[in-house]
C-alpha cells in the first residue's frame, strides 16, 4: 500500500515523534506540543496550549528565536529536575518569522551514561598503559583467534609491526602458536616450550571465559630463552641444597638427640609409657614428665620432641633446679616491663615463646613445652 501525504495531518505526524516538540506563534503562545513534550515539561496538554512559552517553561529561549530569527541548536536547559538538549529554529512564511519550533529530549540518563563511558575509557587506557609497560611479551585474541591486543615488547621480539598485527589471525603473527588450539579446547597450557626464530621460549596460554563460554585467550612469554630457565632452576637447586644443609646442621646442633627407638625396654610399664608418650607427642599440649633421678626423663623429652610437630625446631635445655621457684614462671613464659622488681627493661620473652620447643629438667620432673 502506497503512503500518500494527504493521508496524514501535521499534528498526527508530530505526535508520533519520539522527542518532545513544541511550537509557538509570533506572540510566543504555544500552538502545538506533542505528548513526549508534555511529559518532559511535566504539564498536561490543556495547561500548555495557548499559554505563553515563558509561563510554561521558565527561562525559555524559544521566544527569543521568534524575536531575532536566529537558530539555536544543541543548547542544554534544565526543565524541572531533567536536563534536556534542544534545537530551536524560527518558522518562516514568505520570508517573515511567524513562529518557532523546539525539538528537545531528555539527556539526564545520557549524561550519566557518558560519564560512565568516560570512566570505562579511562580504565581501558590505564589497562593499555600497563599492558604496554609489561616487559614480557603478551598477546590477546578473540573467539575467532584474531589478535585484539599485543604489547610492543612482544612485537619487537617477534619482529612484527604492531598496527599490522591487530586483526590478523594469530597464526599469521606467531609461528608455532597454539592459542587457537586453547580457544577450541578451553584448557590452559602453562610452561610450554615453543620455538620462535630458532629460539626456545617458555610460554603460558590461558583461555578467557565468560558465562562458561570461551570468548578469547591470552598468551604470555615467561622466559625468552630456555637457558635462563635452566640457570634459574640450577640456582634454586643450589639454594634448596644449602637450605637443607643448614636445617640439618641446626637440627644436629640444637635438635633432639634421642628417639623412641633408642629407648630400650621390654617391661610392660615401659611399653605403656612409650605408647602414652607417642600419643601426647602428636598434641600441642605441654607435657610434664615425672620420675626419680636416672629413670630417663630427659630421654623421653628428646623422643617426644623428635616426633612432635615441633621436631624441626630447636630443643632447648633449661636447668630448672638452678631457677628460683618464684622466677620459674617468668623464665618459662616471659614477663612484661615492670612485672616485678629487677625486671628487664622492655620485658623478656620466655623460653616457650622464644623457641619452638623447650625442655626444662629438674631432679624429679621434666617439661616439654
């Protein structure tokens, strides 16, 4: 069906426009206002038609357009609590201004969206700056394996042009790459060795997922020379060897000397004592060992320490018989400054706090802390 101009009236056409439209005559009276315009102004149509534009919209520039015949496009104005942008133009008839029309729309939400977009753009720019500052090579591809980002460091290493690389399939930029494979499998590949320009490099490839679907992948160079990785591994091995050596030396110098295997005895009571000692050794509780002189209290203390969770720590010996009874608590558990007459300035840590384990022996008892 063919649309004919005479089938429509101007007021019907204007009412169907999404933006607000308001028309005034030579005297400034409103002769037309479509529904979106009424909604933006906040008044019903019957309270707008026939009224002077300045009585309907305060500080309106539409009447000035009638007076000077100058078009005023893209001007912002606040109507009630809304920010609108309006295009105001004079209406001519035989070269004479007979009125003016304003087409306006609410940009309050648009303003908020623009502000949010500005913030997002700033975040993206910051991300790009960080992306470029990273020394290692980084590349990112979309779900079609097209390069979306690549930093200059990787471009320099590959010998490719940055701008020409963007948008290309990743296989056209990096030889022997598997990023497109990671896109299909969705499985990360970390520590893979890849040959680029006769050099073995170590890389990692990670899929980028959104709502459980792979939407891209990122690749990062971990080592540009396999020799660097081998050198690092050798240094770590040397450090681990030194650490093991010093730990063994520390344990030999300060650790426990005896174990339960060295406590020899077949008597039922001795077996019960060993079983009980093995049980308490697994706990974090303080253990009090009592017995006559020469019955092996210190031997049990060593054995308990050797199988406890503190076995890697030093074994501290303290002669409790040489400590006055009133100072025993302070020596074992420490004290704060001013706790008693003659207390050390700044206080003092006790044996149980200073070391991982301590053994305090007296004539008839031993304590494992």
